[in-house]
């Protein structure tokens, strides 16, 4: 038994605590109250009364500490805003009653633990405890400080809105004005896509993950004469093989186990409008055959059905794979390829969109502010822009948006600093790891591999040469610094 504490202990009731009633383990709350003495314990709970009451009765028999339990309703145990409001309310009450405060971090979700730390480090001086089966009960020190500026942002967080911001879905009303660029290559693609929008022909969009393939597809649909009809997107790579036919063509009631009602497939849902098949290159050869028939005849039969259904759809497909190589290797049907590849758009990766990085970063940050008031008015410092320009952005626009969202959520002021951006970046393993061990049968981009090598070594050479380009060029085996300059411009490498 520990020393008598003059503090009130506060925590959430967790699932492991409720399980203690069955006699499996005593749970972190009981373990802590047996190891340390407190004036009282304040328990918050989001479980039904019928689950909590037996636990409180049991806990009362185990310890002598006065127990006060408080229902704290949440729509979700990971809703930061609601958790913040509940925890703040009860901590304010304890502080108003002149209690010293101790917080038990162990029970509850990670979101609950994060809010305890946030409040304890900014508004309510406290001591922290944690309890685990391995280490027992310990008073713990949280070895960092949190700026008080975080409080308003944390109080205003909306979980659903954050999820929506993080999803980076293409807007339903996407237009070609939504595609932000000053890059000549991208401007040409926009012009080509606007022409295709007026022609009722299939479109195939190539591009790495995160380059904006769905944004282009939606813009084409919205600029076409089908704009008032459905736009139905489908990620072909996410469909379980056994459900492909049902997802594409629908099924009749009783067609298979679990088919409790008729259900239309995406072809029927898109009738009169546009069907967007993303990750199109992931479809199995057997599915490609059935898809080709639908595209040729405009009819299909649902799974378990006997009657043909006729549809009128405009097909837009997208892939990151080289389908021509897949055709040459026998992995993709040549006749299907030529059926879908009438209008073809090759979207460049972000690293090849010279002049667009800063423009896109500012536009995306403004967009985040328009969707969430707590992020409104933030801007990017000059030093932060330098960090953005040096990053390879292998995840393209999606990675840039996610990094800006993380940086904006945790920045302390209205300006994102270089450190904010650095902390928001994920350092992925270098692509040139195992450079000589790539599977050529799956197709490789030899020029991109060479570019990756240069992206890796040019900054290192510039550092070693203390910024002198002539010396860096010599270290890299280049004839002169003009050659190095050319490579840096091509690969969007900036010197800091």
C-alpha cells in the first residue's frame, strides 16, 4: 500500500475494469486504488448503466476509497471534441472544489489518454498514474510541455469532419477549375480533358496513386452532357474476387448465400451517367472477358438472373499500371484495352509538375480552412516552403494534403513553420533500396529509377561541397555545373 495522497483520482472506466467483475483480472482502477491511497476517485463512464452498476458494486467491496461515478455520454469513444468537453467539465469541478488532482491514464481509448495529457499539461496541474499487469502501478512523468494554444483547436475538433478532411475525396462538384496548376503539361491535359468531356467516348487515365485521377474523372463527367445523371466510382482493387460479378452487374434474391434481396450493380446504378472504374488494371482476366461483352453489347445479366438488362453508360477507367506492358505480357486483354483506351490522359506525378508545388500547397491549405474554421487563416512560411520543395512527394497530391492537415492541426500559430512541416512528414524508405533487385517481369520505369538515384545523391553532394555547384558536379562525375543545374531543374531539387 502506498502513501496517503491528498489528491482526488479521476479516470474513465475501461473495458478491462468492467471485466474485473467476472474475476479474470482486477483491472487498472482497482489495482491503482489498492496500491495508492486517494481522498476519492471520480469515475467517468460511457457504458450502459446495466454494465457499470455491477462493477461499481464490486469495486466498493474491494477498496475503501470513496467512489463517485459520473455518466459522460459520447457519440463515439474516439470523438476528441466530446471527450475534451467531458474531461474539462469534471476537472474544472474538482479544481473548483480545491482538490489536488491525479489522473489515471490507463483505462479508456488512446483519444481519452491524449485529452488527459493535453488538459493536465495546459490547464489543470496534476500528477499522472498508469497501471499495467507487467509494470504494476506507477506515478509517471510526462516529459514535455504542451502550448496552451492547442486548447481551442482541441475543443473544436469534430471527428467526422476530420475524417472527411483526411479522406481527400474528389469533390462531387469538381470542375476543371478545381485542378490547380500553372504547369504547361498539366494545362495541356486540362484542355484535352475538356475536349473529351464533350465526346461520349471511353477515357483511360494513367497516373500514380494520389495524382488526381478521380478529380479529372469527375470534372469530365460534370462538363459532359451527362452531368445531371449519376457518377458512380468503384475501386476495382478493393473488390473481393468472389463478389466482383455481383458488384459490377448486381444479383437477384437467392443467387447465393447472403443475397436476401435484389441488388443493382454499378453498371445499373450508372445508367444514363458515368461509371468510373479506378485501379482498372487489377481486374482478373476472367472478369475482363465479361466486362468486354458488356461494353460491346451494352447488356448484362445479373448474378442469378435470366433476363438481360440494357444500360447506357459513359466509361472512365484509371490505373497506375502500364496496361500496354500488361497486354504484351498476356496479363490484360488487348481487345479490352483498345475498347477503353480511346481518350487517354497521362497524369504526371507531383515531382514532375514544375511550378505547382507551392501553388498547390497554398490552395490545399486554404481549402482545409474553408472546410474547418479552426484551420482558417493559416499560411506557410518561406522556410516551410523550402522543406516542401525538397520533399519527393511519392504519395503525390494525397500525401501533400495529408501532411498539410497534420501540420495545420498541430501548429501553434497562424503560420506553418519548417519544423511543423518536418514533423508532419513520413520518411518512407528510399525507393533505391534494392535498386538492382527489381522484378522486371512486373514492369519498371528505368528513367524514374535513375531520377531517384539523382534525387538521393545531388543534395548529399551539395552538402559535401558546402553549396558550391562546380564542386558538387565534380563529386557526381558531371562535366560542369551547368549539367548539374539542368538536372536540378528537371527534378525540382532546390538548393537551401
